[in-house]
C-alpha cells in the first residue's frame, strides 16, 4: 500500500536499515531465497516499506521527510573544501619557490651581518668585491625583493585555486538539482532529482541508466546490468524477480528495462559502504537514541551523458569517481599538486638553472679565495689575521648573489599569472577549467572525433517524412488517409515498442515546443503518433509495461528494439523498430498499396533502400524502419532471437530530422584553422553521416575526404586474427 497521510513512527516500518543493508549484500538465488524467507517476497517487502509496486509512494512531504530521517538521504555534504591557508601551504611546496626562499633568507642574513672595521680589510674588500658603502647598506633590498616575489606567486596561485574550487562546487550543486531520475509516486511517473530519492521509491530503469540507489527488482524485461564498477567482472549480469533481483547503485543498465523498489540510499548502499571504507565519506559515530538518526553521508560521481540516458549527478551515485577513488585518496594525502606538462618543464628548467648557478657561484667563491690568498700571503707576505674572516664572508655573499641572480624567480610568477588569466578568459566562454594540466593537454590535440546526435545536432528530433503502403509522404499524412488496419498497427507498434519512460509533455510556458522526455528518437516517433491524431498513452494504459511478455532492448549490436505482447485471442505479436536497412533485411512481407499484404524479397529491400532510404538519408534524415509479426501456433523459444525477429512484415519507414546546432559550423572552422582535424563518428546511415558532416563543414565537396563504414574501417585496422595492427 502506498503510504498515506500523517507522520509515521519508525516502528511502523517493518524493516530496519541494518536489515536492508545486510539484505543487499546477498546475490543470486541466495537473495531470492532470503527475500522470500525473511520478508515473504518482494511485494510483502514493499508493504513493510509502506509503498506500492504499481503506485509507488504517496509523495507527501511528511512521509518523504520521515523516510529521510529513518533510512537516510540519498546524498550527504561533500568533503569540506580546502581552506585558503591550506592552498597557500600547497603553493609553497614548489621546488623553485623553496630555492628562492632559502636564497632570500641567506641573502638577508648576510646583508645584516656586520664585522669589526679594519682599514686594510676594507681596502682589500674594495679591491676584491668592488662594493661601495651604498651597496652594502642596501644589501637587504635584494633579499626582500625575492621574498615579495615569492609571496605574490603563492597568493596568486592560492587565490586562483580557491576561486576555481568555489566555482566548481557551485556548478556541482547546480548539476545535482538539474539531473533527474524516473520514479512512480501517487500512481504517476515523474522525474525527480536523484538526491530526492528515498527508501521505498519505485524507480523505472531502462537501457543506459546509471542506478542512483540500491534496489530490488519487482518487474524485469530482459534486464542486464554492468556491475564492473563494483565487482570488476566485465560480463553483464542478468537481473529478474526469480534470479538475482539485487540492483546496486553505480551500476549501468546495459539491456532491458524494469522497475525496482529502493532498499538502500546514500551511505547505506553498497557503493556508499565502499566509499566510506575508501575514506571518501566520513561517518559520524552513531548516538544511542531510541529513534534512528539519518546518516550524514554522501556519494560523489561525475555525470554520464547520453541520448535519453539518465545522467547521475555529483552527489549521489559513484561512476567515474568510484573507480578513481583510490587514486584520489592518494592524491589528497599528498600535498604536492600534480603539475601540468608546461609547469613540469619550467620547474625542471628552473632547477637546472639553479644547479648551473650554484656551480658558477661555487667557482666564483673558490677563485676569489685563491686570488685573495695569493695576493695577501704570497705577494704582500702578510700573516693571517682575524679580520681576514670578514673577507671570506664577503666572498660568500658574492657567491650567494650570483646564485640568487641565476635562479629565475620571475618564472613561476609568469606561468601562474598566464594560467590564471587563461582560466578567467575561458570562464567567459562558459568553460570551467578545474585542472590546468588537462586544459594544457587539450591544447596539444591534433584530432577531434565527435559524435553526431546531441553534439553536432540539437537532439530535438521530429518525423518529417514517411513511406507507408507504397506511398512516399513528404509531410505527415492524415490518419484517415492510411488504410485503417495499417494505421492501427503503426500506432500500437510505436506506443508499445518504446521505453515507457519516453514521452511527450506539455511545455512549461505557452508558445513553447512540447518537452521531449527520455530517448529523443522514441520521442520523435511518439510525436508522429500525436501528429496522426492519436494518443499513445491510451495504448499504454491498455498494455502497461507489466504485461509486456518479452523485450529485446536496443543496443549497438542489434541496432533495433523488439517487444512481444500476448494477443487477446491466443498467440503473440512482436513489434520491431530500428535502423531501416537492418529491419528491411529481416522482412519477408510488406503492406503495399491499399494496405494489401505483399511478398518482400531481398531484391525488393535493395530497391527500397535506393529509392526510399538513400534519398531521405541524403537529406540528412535518420531513417527508422517499423515492422511486426504474429505468432499463432504456440509459444516459441524466445531465447532464439534470430528466428524470432525474422520473416517480419514491414509497416513503414520514417525519416527523422535532427537539425545541426547553429554554432557548430563556425566552431569546426576554428578547429580547422588551428590545425585540428575534426572527424564525425556515428551509428547512423553513411548517407546521413555524409549529409550532416557537409552541413557542419567537416567535409567539403571540393576537398579530398574519406567516408568509411564501420566494417570497412575495422577491416583496414585489424589483421586476420582481429588484433589492431
């Protein structure tokens, strides 16, 4: 049951945080058995958590607040930032600055050294050192000047780092509130910030998602997860209600879709426990109270972007940071910051100059001493006097002066100021650089390989052309102009054979375009259904996700998605959509003129490719094929995908437009003027890729360019054994 109104007492929850943590440590059939033995199954566990597998939580503020108090939030305060004094101390660790500090102190010490006056000694001093009284009195200025230079370098470096840290944390806070995940609350599917997810929430998971919390599967459609970030195993793990139902935060959904009930959030999740052990989160000692207190922990991660994917914000689930946590821990323990390539080279140069200066200074002191000894004791035949010690000290001062002059104290200051200026200028271009070494490395780039969708294009897709029943429509046709049986199948195929998290929503402000939520390609197809005058949601209400019999989710190998449903009278129906060339290769029938069913041979597929698909692709359109097939006699072996998704009936081909971003052509021109070769790497049709790359300016008709398909590219770079040459 969904939790109702009113604030619940902790004892009203039928399960505790330690029990849930211990439960999430189980795997495979052991987890299934334990859920059944201790909680009476996952649905009974939902009742203990006062949530509904179908309607989710009620969403009342009091209930959500109570759950955060009892089970903990899905985020905690990040690690405290370094103070300004800590950054000053780190800046002082620079080798060049250390040399300068020592030289300045020695210079100051010698400048204030005074010895007993002696006429002969003063004469010798003037003879050997060439110093006058004015220079002697102003000897302290050089040491002070060096110290001032060091102070300026340190303060500029520390202030620059402090400013960047504050800006980066502000950006992280903004990201965490912008990123959302699909949950069910009050029977409605909604997108909420990942940090707002609580124990008991029902989350919808789909291909490409990074799971925001630990959960237990309550419904699965061929769900496969990549758990390598936690276990190191590269094989995808199949998840289901009756076998290994445990979903862990920080893992990727690689295939399928499903729903899970959130069982552990924040530091109580498996990834949170690992972070705690790695020292990435600090746990407060539990205080003995009757009411469990919320855990003061958080997790951290970089966002993962993808078309229609769920991007996880900084403060919830570990992704790249999780794998880098050991490295970051070691970095934090080392006060020396990693230098960029330029800084490392300049530091090395400064040290080499320092060594050379030290050698020359030593030779200078030795030569002066030898000359003094010869002149005083051999030529003048004088005897040793205590006053001669002053001469030796003055020679040492000359040597230190040579050393101080040789060390380039302005070098680190010049580099620091230049980098600080560059960072400020890049901020004006909305480019926040946190690690200058990465920025410098990118400055050496000679080639850029870019994706197309969402990077070069706007990622707002719409269907602008279609081919139905042997008719090539340059605009969206009327529903009544399509044969009724075919039109009905098109609406069902698109509505059902799409992720249920993909949908079209009303715009926030009047006059704006409708919002596309989820996979943009699927949103374009759903928009096509709406343009036909039909409501895809009504179809989904009749066929909810729980009733889907089998789902073959889209991946880079299949390049298609298929969904199996049970027909009201006996039998099954499979809907397939995907890259038009691939779908047509699997078709044996097609709806011809007037909706008549016709044979469809490989030769027909080739002709349609040349007459329908290639013209659309040459106009820069993505082409998607839609097909279906009925199974009348019994239930086939659904694991035999090659025979299931075969002998299909082609329904239609649609052309989807994804406009090029207005700023892209000029940006590519700037890269090319800088000597950078820009390449586009995409999974689209080769003609679509060629058309978009010409619009972007990546290739020009008059230039000598190369367009390759993946198979040909791999054949060129790999030998007979499949290894890269």
